[in-house]
């Protein structure tokens, strides 16, 4: 990761305890804005003087701002002043290098999308992609020079497998193998760079921007041109020993299936449940090559073949999810990507497959009252780009890794 030479991260030279307290207070204000210093001290167990010192630094750094005064409590005392995160205090760029689109979004510190640009991908060569990426980012920054001055970094998501150093081991649909994207970007972008698998980034977006206190475990299924998954456990991505955990595309769903899209192993999750697999299934039945938008129009118009194709897709998808549930048992499963909009059409398959599927008789459902929930991402086509921005955003809310720091010291 490239160091940001224009500004040091907040509290770089502070003690570990101070860094932890910064994180605790920022995280608290993220979920519970408009707290006074006294309320922060009560909720965190920190002393009033410690809270006063830390919030003063956060205000000076522009990350926190003061709001209105509150009335004194029933026990008397001076009125307090509410504190909240300052939306203009920091900005985060997210880039999604998708199979067909290059998409860039900017988030402010309130996790609101402030700008969005995209272009189609016509050439997948890494140097061409990198140059287009740089131009789009500059376009976002030129629209608001203040956001560039307060930028905390850029998060880039890739539809492929990465190692723990962010090297793209394999991105078949881009034709990439062992690509270090930073070598194309470091000379032009003087901010920290984060590079991650697209589904992992989508999982982080769901965990951090869900609008409520997060689940302890969440599985994100990215249903796009290909298919991927990301798992978050206790606010951290599950990466595996080599950094490639949650690669679900090769899971075998139907070993008897033999007619699949080119370059995909027959019967696998990707062959049967990706966008390519879905459209190929329609082609098998009709001999007609169509795009997803046409399939959706046919589906909404009550076309029997479209309905049969989507129902079969839902059956295979529910089989795959049932297998993942048996291994991972996450609190939430979130569907994102271009095909997430089809989930309401196959809800019956999921109800049949996942209700009562666990040993204790419980299961998964779309009902908000369900113990284990299924849901559709609210971020739509921006999900992985927003996830890229969250790669940077989370750095301000993530506790230091005590074990790692112990080894470093």
C-alpha cells in the first residue's frame, strides 16, 4: 500500500491505547450520532477528561463537529453539546473494475454517495484500465477540489482472486494473471490504495453501511457476469490462509449438467447461477441469444420460457446457498449484483429449501423477524464500487490488530 505523503493518518504517533479510544468514539458516533461528551463517557467507560481530549482532536481533524446544546439532565449540571461525524471531514473513492463497466463512486464521511461516474470497458489490458481509472478519479476530484484535499484513499475492486498483498492472481474474464495494479497507479495517485476482490468488498459495504448495528457474521453473494462471495466475521473479512477464501464459483451444484458457457466447468455454481449461465440456459431452450434486460422484460410479461429458466436458476441457487449455510451458518445472507433483482421471483424455492434447514429446526427467511435473514442489497449496481470506498472508510473504525502489533513490537 502506498503511503499518503500529503497527510499522516490520524494519531499515527499516538499510543495504541489512544488509537483504540479514537476508534471507539468514532464508531460510537457512527451508530449513535448526537451524543454529548458525558454520554460518550458513560457508554465507553472512559473518563470525562479523556473524552474531552480525544473529541477535541477529532474536531480539530475535521472528523467530528459540534451540534446543538442539550438541556441539562434531571439531576442538574451544565447543558451538553451534541457531537456527530462531520460528513465533509473525509472522503473515500471506490472503484469497481467489473467485467463490462468501470465504475467510480465517492463517499463522504456520512457514507453518502456524493459523486458517481462510469464508462464501458472496451479494452481489458491493465495499463489501459489503469489510465481510464485515473481519468475518472481526476474527474471526480475536479468536481470538488475539497474532497481531494480530504481524501483518505482509494479502494479498487476486482472480479478475480487476489493474494494477501493485493496481487491479482487470476481474473479470467479480464484476462489477468499475476497482475500488480499498483505498479500502474502509484506514480499518479498520491493517496493510499486498497485492492480487494469485488465480493469481499461488497460484503464489507453491507456490514458497515447496513444502517443498523452489524451482524457478527454476514455472507454476501455477488450474482453478476460471474459469481462470487465474501464472508465477514466479527467485522473482519474471512480471507483464508492464502487470501482466497469464499471463492464459491467452483462449487459443484449439479454434476450431471454438461451444457454450460465456454470456459466454465460444467455443473458448478458459476456455470448454473451466474449471468452467463442464466442467459445460456435461455439459449439452450430457445436457440435465441438475448441480454439480461430482454430476459427481464420477458419475465415481467409472463413469458413461460423465461419463467421456467428463472425458476430453474432459482432452484440451483437455493441448492448452492443451502450448502453454504451448512458450512458457514451466517446470521445474514445478502444478494447483490445484476441478478439480485431476480430473487423475488424465486422466493418460493428459497423458502422451501432454507426454512427449517438447520439442526435446531430454525432456518433462513426474508422476513425481518427471521432469526437468520436473507436480504437483497440496497446498493444496486454500485454495490462493489461502494464496497471499494468502504475498504478505505473502515480503516477509521477498525480496531488495531493487537496480535499483529505484539509481533511487530
